C-alpha cells in the first residue's frame, strides 16, 4: 500500500495526519494510490483494477447512500475492533451502515470510501495460511534461478518446451508454473501454454532492480534468507544467528567466498542505482564540495551524486578487494575524473579531504558500539565544519506524519519491520528510530541538524559537530 505526503491535504488535513497510521495498518499492499495519475490501483493475481480518484466523488454522496460511488471493501477479523481503532485514530466515519450489521464505512485516503466488513472464520484461516506460506517464496526463487522470467518474456511455451530448455522434469516444472500463474507471476492460456507477465518482467536478468541477484538460489541473498529458520533463537536470546547457521559471521563468510561477495555487491549496486536519483533530489547539495561515500560498494551512489551535481568531487572508501572492483566500475562512468577510490576500513582513520561523508545502508549492519566507532571516524574526517549524512529508512512513528513521505519503497512500514528483524538475525543490529540515531550521534560528538525525506523512502539525516554552526 502506498500513500504520499499529499494524501491528507484538504479541509480535514489534521484528522488525516492523525489517521494515517490506521490506514498504514489496514490497507493491503494490493491497494496503491497514484495521486499523480489521479487513480487508485487494486491488484490481485492477474487482475488490475484502476479507478479514477474522481470516481469516488465525495464522502457526503456516499453517506447519502449514492450507490454509484465505488467502495473499497476490506475484510477484517473483528469489525468492532476495527471500528474502535478507527474512532481512536480520528478516522471520519460515515453514518451508514451501522457497525451492528457487521460492517461500517469510513473516509479513506484521498476521499475514497472504504468499507470494513466482518471476515468469515474460514477466510481468516486462509489469510493466515497465505501469510505463513513458505513454498511460494522459494518457488519464485527457483523460477529465477532457472531464468524462467527471461525464457517466457514476450513468448508462450508449452510445459514440454519449457522443460526441455531448462533441463527440468516436465511434471515437476508444470507444478511450479501453475503455482506462479496462480500468483500472477506467469499467465497460462487456454491451451496450457505459459507466458510472462508484468510481474515476471521485474525478475528478468537485465531488469534495473537487480532482483535476480537477490533471488537466485546461488546468490548471497539466498544464503542470507536461510537464517530465518533460526529466528526463534534470535527472539529468545536477542543475538544474531548467521554464525550459528553457517559457522562464521556474515562478513567473514563473504570474504572467504568471492562468489558470495560478488553477488552481494551486484544486489546492492542494483538497489542503490534505483534509489540514487531520489537522494540527489531530496537533499540540498549546493554547499557540498567534496563528498566521501564510506562503505559505498562499487560507487553507484557516489557516481550518481557527482554526475548530478557538476560542482562535486567524490571519494569512495571501501575494503581493498571491493575498492579494486570499484575502480573498474567507476572507470566506465562519465565522471571518473572527479572520483578517487581509497581502500581501507571505516574502523580506521579516514582520508580528510572531504567536507561531507555519506553513510548509506551502513549503520543498519552494525550494533551500537560499532556504529559509534564508525560515526566517530567520520566526524574526525570531516572536522568541525563538515557534515555526516546517514541515509536510512526511518519508522513513521519517529519522524512524524508531516515528514514529507512520498510513498517510496522504504516508506512501507511492513518492509522496515521485516528488515529490522533480519538485521537482528544477521548482525544483532536493527532499523533505528530517529531518536536512536540522535543518541548515537551525540555519543560520537555529533548532533542531528536536519532530516530530509526522499521519494524512495530513504531519509537523509544530516549530522554536524556539536559546536559547528
């Protein structure tokens, strides 16, 4: 579910801001509001319904019983509990139907009419089975590993044809294809032939998202996914479990396995390339002259920043092995002459040429003690007049509803919650709140001076030395 910061603009803005956490909890991912297009999209498997926002008319028309107004129905386990939550959140409720009838209506984002209805017991059980499914996620990974999305792009194949080309057993492959079609990742025609869909396009090898490098069963991310089987140990002890599963901590494991390290860098590079434009647009870089990307992988973010801001110079600081790979990657960039690469560790003294340090997706991988050591090194490097920029997602309840969220991927609070638990299992770290970052900064001799949202959901948390202007 996606909401932008503009959804609550209007005569009831204050009520909408208060109600937003309620809608974040109750509206499913299949409902996507596109205010820039003036539409609401509701998708399920192969079905995509797009309704103009103007079709909803006004809440007053719906309250008056206008049957021409579209209604978005949400089935909830307990309609009375949902009604109580809505009242407590200040959601605007319509007069009919009465909650005693097993349903009620409310004014949703952008003036939509949303009806809450009592879920049948068997539907509730089905929902829980769906949420606890472990087969479908691994089936998707198997399909990616076999490169089925590439094979079935813009063509239809029979099961026998697909099996021959992938070296698989036809009956077993048929079962996989049917499951993927049931989830809208593939489509099956009347003759039993399968083809790709819009969803499978994002799973192709050349897609900008880089999802293939995350979902391939031989990838680093697939190895990371396996720690979930030890989640109970992390919950009971508060400790990471990666070493318990694989015999050594993650970074040591990747260092010893070049294949895993390369796969991880490919995944991070794809993700960073997608997010980089939002970081460039979401922060004022006009006063920055030299930016150092600390722990910046292959330099995708740094290259995007330097290319987008012609006055900038850049330095990439990475471990020696990754730095060597980054030199080759950055040599292809249009701004290679304005970027230098330094091999080193962010736990050691850093080069002091830059006035600004960027830490993107770094601190989330470390516990508080290590994060403070990293921040102190960064503060030393930029000196009393420099700045340290922490680029991370932030929980909604710690930055406020007026924070300018734009409905980006990291604005999804359910995604952040999943990452938070994963960080515990991998490193014993966490997705930190803004107050927690403020505490880390203070311990490191820094103070948060601004927080800038971006369209991707990444926040740019600016820190400066305590005594700096």
